């Protein structure tokens, strides 16, 4: 299980990103953070939950990407 999870700000169309981040912390996720398309923020993540697709996700060396579409 990934321990550094990014919650992409695009999930806001469905629910507030901070609600998901807060729910994940303490549930086996050591570090969950809200991220945007900034490569530095993405590269600090092992995995990403997103609503939108961005090419930057593919070059960020993520272990997995979960799309909520």
C-alpha cells in the first residue's frame, strides 16, 4: 500500500479534497496531501487520486493513479 498519497485538487467537483485526505490519514496512509499539477508536488507522491487527467501524472513516477470519474 502506498504511504504517500496525493489527493488531486480536481476531485473537488465531487467532494472537498480535504475530507478525503483527512479520512485517509490514520487508515494506513502515512502521508496524504492535496496536490495540484505542480511536478514537485506530484513527485513527492507514490499514488494519486484524481478526477482530471493530466500528462504530468504519467511522468511523475507514480505507482498508481486512481480516477474517480
